[in-house]
C-alpha cells in the first residue's frame, strides 16, 4: 500500500491504523505485509463500505483532520460521494 509522504511516519509509529481506498478490487489481503518507507505494515482486515458510513473514530485513525480532507485524499482515482463504495483497510505497523 502506498501512503503520502506526510502520513508515512504516523503509519510506522502506529498513530495511523486505518485507510480508506477507492479501488475497483482489493489490492491487499488480511495477513499480508506491505512495505512502507523503511518499515512494514500488516493488514488486519479489509471490508467494503459506503464512504458516508465513516465515523469520527475511524476518521481519527486515518490521520486526517476532517472528513473532507479524507475524501480529497482518497479521491485520487475518481470523485467520492457519500454513497461511493470504498475499501476500509485496518492495519498495524510491524
């Protein structure tokens, strides 16, 4: 999984443990380990949800300040509306 440069330290420190991705199919699997900068993450779970179901607790875990920042970051592959289906990827640094 790729992370923006400004998020990588938070991912590797364990402060960021959740990501939302606009994929046509899952790019990761639970139990898989993926390089991030000079470390690795291990995916705990992957599920598909509508963007509008993201709550404040999940938002805090992404490292974003507000839901619109998350929407913009996740929209690199196209526009995201509240009913747009996104992948919810939980992970931890290893």
